[in-house]
C-alpha cells in the first residue's frame, strides 16, 4: 500500500506546484459595490419593464418579464466578472464606467431606437472600453449591448443588427491593440466607410449615408473625449502609456541628469523586463513604462544608492547605522509614490514602485545590524510591500534582482553559468514568498529565465571587442 501512496503523494505535490497560486480578490468598498449593484438593477429594469406594460397582463407575461430581468442582471454580472479577470488592477470607478455605459445604451435604445441607428450608440462606448480596459471586456460589453433590447415592439433590421455587431467587434478587437491617436483617427474613418458599404450592399435604404455620417462624427468626438475618460476614470490606454514612456518627460529627464546610474540601471531593466513579458505574452507597453518609473524615488537622495556613487564616499559608511540606512532604502519607495502622485501617474504604473521591492529583505544592512549585535527585528529590514500583484510587476522584481548580477558577470562566463545565476536569484524570490500573488505559473517562470538569458547573451555580444584595422572607416 505504501508503494502506491508515495508516488500518488509525489504526483499530487508536482500537480500543486505546477498550478498558478490563488490570488486575493480585488477589494471594492461597500458603497461602491452598492452603486454598481444599483446600476445593474436599473439596467435590468430599463431592459425589461416594457414587458409589464402589455395589456391584459397575464402570468406568462410576468414570467417573460422575470426571465428578461434575471437574464440582464446575470449578463451585467458576467460583464463585471470578465472585466475584473482581464484587468487585474481594475478600480470600482472603472466598473461603474462600464456598467454606466450599458445603462446609457439601454436608455438610448428606449428613447431613440426608432430615430438613431444602433451603430452610433454601440460602437463609440465599445471604442472607449477596448482602449481603456481591453478587447475581451469590450467584446463582452458589445454582445450584451447588442443582444438585449428593452423594447420588443421596435422591429430590428436583421442586417443592420449584423452590421452593428461586426463593426463593434472590429472596433473592440482593434481598439485594444491600437497604439497611437493617429491609428484611432484612421479607425474613425474606416469603420463608418465599412458600415456605409455593407449597409449599401445589404440594406440599400436612403438614410444609410446620414447614419454613417453621424457614426463618424460621434466616433471623432469619442476620440477627443478619451483623455477626459483617462483622467476621470484612471483608464490606461496604449496611447497614454506610450506618452508616459517618452524619455523627455520631466521626471525621466531629471532621473537621467541627477541619478545617471539609476537611469542606466532602469534602461537595462526595461530590456530584461520587455523580453520576459514578450515571452509570456504579457502587456509589453505597461511593463516598459512601469520599469521606467520604478526607481524614480531614488531622486530624493541619488548618492545613497551604489549605482550613482561613482567611486566617491558612501554615505552609508559615514553614518554607520544599519537602521538609518534601511530607512533611506525604504524612502526610495515612499518618495517614489509621492513623485507618482505629483506627476499624476496612473495607478497601474505607480504600482510598480512599491511592488518591485515587495517585502524583500535588505540583506546587507540586516547582516550588518546582526554583526553589531544590535537588537534586530527582521521586519525593520524588510520593504513594506505589497508583494507583486500582477505578472508584470513580478517580472520587474525579478529583472531588478538579476540586473546587477548579470551586469557584473564575467564576459567569458558560459550560458549555463548565467542561467544558474538567474535561477538562483529567481528561486530566492520565490522561496521568500514574493511571487505568491503574482499569478505567474511555473512554466512562465521558466520562460522568464530563458528571456533573461537571451538578454544577457545580447549584452555579452555588445561587450565583445571586435578587431578593427587602421583606416577601416566602413561599417
Ligand atoms: Fe528599487
Ligand atoms: Fe531598480
């Protein structure tokens, strides 16, 4: 019997280790939950109340009302669940936005169903949702908004319904990938043209031209209003991410001038993190921007960090107080968050600041305090956290840990030696419980190690001196 249970135990252990760790649910306050619930109830009432107005009211009408009401309520719940799944850092404001859009569309269908084409009511919100919250959330929203009609008395043209669904789906998929405002403008021209042509072929009514013209105008206004939605609801669009990643931004310029060592470290981390994120299929634009800002807090005292010391005196040696030194290290997180607030950095970017350090131990100063026989509480020498809450912030933590080791590595070191160094650092972070909330699976961690190794190979290649002959001016 023992012979069977041991391999079974081993199999169970291996299976458990291969599973993604369970993540804490997103915290939303009670008041926000109540507001979201009330919006969902309102959507359900608007979508179904007309079924109760049919005279004479009989039991089957009440049943069909109840069915419609529950169906819409469940659909709204599914929309919220999917948006939470796709956006790990979603806020209650963003859930309120997405449900309010549904409420507005259902109300617009009731008020203007016979006068305004569904193209102009469904496509613009889909564009905003796909830009700020991703394609899957937008596609879910589009399917609920297209399928649920509050007024069954209005005959819906099947062809128009089909065209709306296709155009809104195209906008949802492309909207999540678009990386510049120029591409958005192109979308606002090509989608109405596409809708015009398909309506002309499938429907051929006179008013199709005005329908598509209204759609183009509404889409243009939507694009103009996206920055307002970004600031009010904290939406993080690709265009906003790329704007923030501009190295001419004042905070990044300051970092390059006042803390050049940290700036160099940041650039190398961007390379490591980008490669690893590409390997696991994460959000590359998010991590590139997050990596750029992760250590801005070091601007409060650049020369206290080794990369900026340039051979000059180390202030930590001068004060010779491990507790004070640990405070200075923690301050680079606290001050970083202050800089983030001042520069109005979106929350998903600001999250990189505390999460890249997690609750890591400041090993060097902890060791020093122990050496001095001081009364040491390990928590005084740990960052305040939280540990990485997303795959991207976890990758940044791992890249941050590996950067110095890879930079210092001997140019003649083999790939196996580099991989061993990377694996050791990543294993120590895992062992310390830093990755438990990050959703990174074992397979993804394996890919991250490979990605870091690829970047190391690139660095080594750059550092190899090529023999050049005199007067050799061609390249
Ligand atoms: Fe840091
Ligand atoms: Fe760093």
